[in-house]
């Protein structure tokens, strides 16, 4: 294994053991130690999504490694880089048209599941007629009744490869969901719960525009199925298991209730009058 590969492997191993809520600070520290591996680490390690505003349209968009060229980021709305970049990478005309359609559709999709989220979709071409895309969702909450602040970040990276037999496409999605919540109250104090989940799913589809079977339809269906499954896992398994563990080691009842649970009863019940 090369020296660079060894450093990247060690960095990934360290990141797996760091608190998920501090992934940005941890990654920044590692890059400061080994700046030569920055590009590789930024591609391999998912971070909470950041937002920028398109100066031309006034719309917000999300930035990640898939719309980055150097220190500039491309907006899906105007197809321009900020800071400006004359020779920045942009998708071919056919994929750009698909990208515009996907952004409009994905905004409506996300609105159905989240309240006023920020979304972005980016496309780029691959070899031999294949292409890839990245579908991003970010939802933030602050000042809730039970949650002081929280965020949900979804990163869907989809690869589409032409099928050789029926003229269709094979789609493969890799999804990362990151959740962070801070609960704070006078009774409970302050508690932070954060983590991430990664899943993959593949599907196959044949294009038929007369029936609405387009790339966006096939990819959107794949993303919706995968994200709903992950949301149920996070809610029912991870959060539910955390609640069960905490409940098993800490009771919110008073001292008298815990004594009764132990079968000791009250002092009056255990004391008998002398004969």
C-alpha cells in the first residue's frame, strides 16, 4: 500500500471514531495535518451540507464535492460558478436540460416530505453513454417545542449505465443520511444526538417518454424508496433503540416509585404493631 493510501486509510479510520456532530472540525484538523490528501478525503468523507445563494437568481443551493471546481461552486439554477470561473466544468447540453428538469421536480418532491427544505441536483457525464447525478436535501429546525435545533442532510449519488440487451438503463444509488438533534430543557438539561446512515440500492428501467418513463422517473422512484426505508430505520431502530437503552438505565419516577418496582413496598406496609 502506498504512503498516500496508508494516510487516507488511517484518516478514514480516525473519522469513524470521531463524534458525528463534529465531523467538519475533525476533517479540517486531519486535512491540516496532511493537506496533500485533501481532495481524496473530501471525496470519501460526507459532511453536513452547506448552502450558498445564487446572485443571479437569488435562490439558495447546496454545495458539495460534486459541484466544486477548485475553490468555486456551480449553481444548478444559473449554471455559473461562485466565485466566477471561466473554464469551470459544466454538464453537456443534454444533461444540463435534464438537470434543470430534475431540480424543479426534486424541489416538489422534497416539499412533500419536508417543510421548506433546500434542494439541489447536479449531473455530469461518464464514459460510454453513462452519466451520474447527485441529489441533495437539507432541512434545518430551530426553536422547536422539544428540539432546540436539528438538521437532516440527504446525499443521493446515482450512477446510470446503459443496459446492453433491452436499451434500458441500470441505476445504482448510494445514499447517505445525516441527522443531528439538540434537545434542551430545564428538566432534562442539554443532550445532542447525531449520526449517519449509508445504504445502496439498484434498479433497472426502460425509457418510454410516452408513458412518462424517463430518467427522472426511474431515479426519483429509486431515491424515494431508499430514503423512506432509511428514514424508517433511523426513526424506528436507531432513535427507538437509544430511547429504550436510556429508559432501561434511568427511570424518571421518584424514589417511592423505584422502591415499589423493587418490591420493597413502603415503610408503613413493612412495619407491624408489636404483640
